């Protein structure tokens, strides 16, 4: 049986003055920054939607209210 490893694929988009400046920027990126920013984003969304949080017998409805 073959062992498989999981990998995270992160992407970033934008523009740069030229290929050299984009490469210089890309070389400075730390993959851990993506993990940190993902957590910051999750916390921000929870904070923003907490005011409309609903608890009913319908979890799907509760999620709908929170995202709307």
C-alpha cells in the first residue's frame, strides 16, 4: 500500500512592474503567512457575522442567515 501526503496549495494574484520584481516579491513569501492570514480572515468573518447568528433546528438556515 502506498502512503500519501497532503499538501496545501496557495495562490496569490496581482501585478508587478516586470518579471524580475514579481520574482523578487515571490521569493520573499513565507508559506506560513497564508496560514496566518486564513485564520485572521476566519476570525474577522466570525466577528462580523456574530450579530446575526441564529440557532434554530435547521443548521442550513442558520448558516444561510449568517452568510447573508
